[in-house]
C-alpha cells in the first residue's frame, strides 16, 4: 500500500477544441483528471474522472473515451474494472478514426464511434469516473502523463448535440478557457506612456 501511495499522481486535462474533426469547433467541452497509482509487479491502476462542461445551449453527450499507454511494453493493456456509469463498457483496443487505434477505453456498447442512443452517455453537467487495471512490464515507472502524452493519447467522442451534430476531439493539459489573446505591443506601449504622463502631471501639481 505504501508503494502504491508513493507512486500515485494526478494530472488535469481538458477537451481541446482545436483538435475537432469538424470544420469549426462545435463548442463541446470537458474537464477531467487522470490519476495513476502503481499496485505491484506489472500491475497499476488508472482512474479517469470527467465532467461534461458543455453549455446547455449546445448540448451533447460524451459517449466514448479511449486512451493510449506510453509504455516500453508493446503489450501493455488496460481493462475497465469499475465505472460510475454502467452504460459504458470496456472497449479493449479500439479504432477511433481519424485519430487511429487506441490501447483501451470505455464507451456505450463498447463502441467509440457509435454505441446506440447517445442520451445514455454523460450529459451536460454530469460527472463520471472510470477505473482501469493496467498491465505493463514497466508499471512501476508509469505516471499520469503516461496516459495523456501530448494530448493525442486520449480521444473523446460526443454525440447528440442540440443540432443533431457530433464531435471527435483529443485533449490538452491547458485550460482553453484561460487562453487570452494578448494585446498588441502598440497598445501596451500606449498604456505605458499614458501612465507616465499621468505620473508627471501629479508631480507637477
């Protein structure tokens, strides 16, 4: 138990709107964390906690998530051991076109692309937890980032948007909501000069 706790770590991630396979972003969004802990031998545990943060005006359900394992073991695998949403089933290795084939995951009817009625998925404002048992020869050296990588190691599937649309995205560790467009240098310079002018006026008074 002490070894497991010593090797546990957690990383936050977000749906990356720039990775959408649609022509323009649909507006779906998701916040999540991935937590990895080493158990013993070649076994570890990874827990994905996710919340569908999409606006109700856009709607949509998360109906599938798959991930890769950045391991030196080419046979590394992960099996869904528990979930807070029983409609999601283990996918095993799963094709998530156009992103490629992933090592493991969970989806409605074990189908990342389809899976039947999307309303069975994770709706707006709803959170779910997925726990996987990991088997890899280097399980002791894996970390939460081993399941995110550069963001392309996780693929998300949204369906049933209010406009009957759908989306496929990967993730990022940077919150898209915090991305602020910087002001042009000329604006900063103008502001600085204005501040300097006001300061001089105060001194003259």
